[in-house]
């Protein structure tokens, strides 16, 4: 016999953000299910359907990645000036239109243009979702983001399985069907998003009820501490590229592990995130706690890079064991960093420019996605000992961030958006 319906309602009620928060989680899982259909076969579509060469595919993706970097700060600026729900819905529709445009041509320049335009709202998505969580979930924003990230991984898995099943048919039309499936998902989530109520925004509240002129909004570009935080966070986001790009290539080119281990390790990464992201979020529920997480994060990064180096020492058993250890350590580093980064990036943002600040912080992940693959492939060509050196460099970035934020975290400025009621206090009320 299943659990009573009242139990399920109670579980839903424990999700921060209320009914609209739950709707946005549905938006996330539909979004990533659709994206999972398309993401794994993008390069194959350009190769087998559009007839592009390997060099052309590489150039298209490089240009798109470079243009997409601007998407995060642009989204932040728009979110401070227009209703957030409408901005999110608009980006989803633009993503769908630019993707659908790929079906209209095989011309390299036009495909590159459409891909680059689509990269702007695509990179903006994570910033807008983070901003929605900060406004809707309030003091429980870290827990909400953890739940949201879990739904994202579930959606990716569902979409990836669907793509694998479609491509197994061997039909060239399967690529077009997957693309259209992703477009339809964007249309669906735009409709769902517009059904969500606009979350409260401190900057808008401050702007109403008075005839006095508003002071000039804070600028993240003049905030040296925040810019330094963003720069160090870009380095710490490198765990994502190591897991997604470096590990599969390292298995093939430097170890005796079977090639089939690569997708299994990606599955392991997804399962660990789904299982542990929400439970571990409580360790970063306050700004000070989030800063303290930088210490275990550095330890996990060192352990992961040392294990990668050990995997090339020779022998299949050692390679498999070391690679599994590396992925486990780097996945927990990913979980810990996500928790820390969510809280710190929001807490350091003033109420009057929250979107602009989070948009600039979005540059950290966008820049890493663009430059990270080049960096990690360079590390691989230098040999196994380069991995521990990279780990030490990441520890340096973490230590620098820990020191940089000490004064802002221990003695927060009045303008910071740190919630007046912490998560622990909120639960005890």
C-alpha cells in the first residue's frame, strides 16, 4: 500500500517558495528534459544533417560559447528593470526560436549566427533561475536551489535516455525530431512560467511609495571584492569541465581503463548529485557557513586531481579504482561548491542591483565553459603530474576567495541581501 496522499502533500509543502516555487521546479525538469534530448546530438546534427566538417563544427561551438558569455550579465540587467517572470519566459521563447531556425538552413555562417544568438538566452537561464530562487524562497534559497539542481539532473537523464533511444533507430530524421522536441519543451515552459506569480523584489519595493528620487543603483563592475570573488569562482567551477570533458578523454588517451567506463562515470556523477545535493545543502544555509565550505572544497579538489594522476600509473584495476575515486571526489566538490556559490553570490549582491550582480557572477560559469576545455586538454598533454599542480592552483583560488570574503561575510554591509532570518532560525519559529 502506498503512503497516504496527505504525506505527499506534506512533502510538497516542505519545498521552499510555495506553489509558484514548485511550478518553477516543474519548469526546470521540463527544460532539462528537452535540452537533454538535443544536447548530446548537437555536434552530430551539424555533421550528419548539415554536412559540416569537424573544423567547422569546432569553430561554430567556439564562437557560440564566446558570444554566450554575454548572456549572463545581460539577463541580470534586464531582470532588474523588467518583471522577472516575463524575462524568464522571453528567454525561453528566444531559445526555442533560434533552435528552430537551425532547421531552415545548412549554410555555415547562418548556422553559426543562429547558434550564437541561442547561446545568449541559454547562458542567461541559470542566472535567472538563481535570481527567482533568491526572491521567491527567501531565507531557504540554498535548499531551494539544491532541490532545483536535483530536478535538473533528473531532467538531463530522462532527456539523454530519450535521445539515445531515438538515435538507436539510425534514421537521419531522428536528429530533426529531437531538435523539435527541445523546441516544444521551450514553448511548454514559457507557458508554465507565465503562470507563476512575480516574486517580490527588494529594489521594486524600495522604489514605490515615495516621490523621492532613487539613488543610483550599485554596480558590480565597481565592486572590487565582488569581481575578485567572481574571478576565483570561475576557477572553482573547473570541476565541471574536468568531469564532463577531461575524464572521458583521459580514460581513452592516458589509462588502461575500458572506454565503456566513461559513460558509467557520468551516470555515477548524476546519481551522486541527485542523492546528496539536497541533504548537503544545509551545510551552506548561512553566508558564514557557505564561506567555511571552501575548506573541504579545496580538499576534495586535491583528492580528485591526485586520483586522476594515479589512474595513469598502469594496470586496468588501478585505473578503474582511481578513476572512480576521482569522480566521487570531484562530484562532491561540485556539490559543495554549488552550495557555497549559490549562497555567497546572492548574499554579496545589494538589493538595488541583485540581478546585475548575479549576472556578473554568471560570467564565472560561462567563462569556465568557454575556456575550461582548452585548459584541461592542455593539462592532459603535460602528463599525469600536471593534475596535482592544477589541484594546487585550484586550492590557491579557494584560499584567495576565503580570505577575500572574510570582511564582507564576518561584518556584512547594511546593503547586502543576507536574509535577516537564517534558515535555522526560520525553522525554529
